[in-house]
C-alpha cells in the first residue's frame, strides 16, 4: 500500500508543478519532502484544540488556526476518508489553496484548505482527506 501512496503523491506533485510557478513549487516540495505525511484520522483526533500555523504555498497568506473537529467520512477497506475543521480569526480570511501546516506536536505537512462558514468572530476552514490504506 505504501507504493500506492507514493505513486499518488508523485502524481499530485506533477499536477502541482503544472499549476504553479517553478520557484514556488520547488520550495514547497522541498519542505514537504522533509516530512512523512502518513497521518490517519486517529492521529488528528488527539490533536483537537491544537494550534496550527498555515503558510500559503503559492501566496504569502499566513494565519494561525485551531483544529476544532475531525469528521469521519464514508470509508472502505481500501480507503480512509475524513475531514478536518479549523477555526481562525475573522480578521484574516485565507483563500482556498495549498498550505504548509505547522504544529509543535507533529511538525509540518502539506494541506489543501478551503474556507467554509463564518460567524461574527471566527472563520472556519475544512480540509478533506482520502487516504489509501
């Protein structure tokens, strides 16, 4: 199964290369290659209420957010699906896109987030995961 994940990661990298400038992609890939991103839903469940710094890969957008929910999605014997819900300040709204997420607990990893709902104090974001087992 690990070979399948590596193949998908390489395919995703190829798509990213076609969408972004070479300098941006190279720096992001260098950062992401330095870490092992084999996280599961259970890994994130223990991180509820943890603060993360999100730094944009193709933009200079950056913000601190808190992991507030880990939602289970329909899964199969070969595929694990879940979503992470983050809460951030209403004063800094991050656009949908690729980010480097950093936490003292687990280090850095790549993530695609998109803004969802907001209230008068908080902006909420979601990141969907579909992982081959």
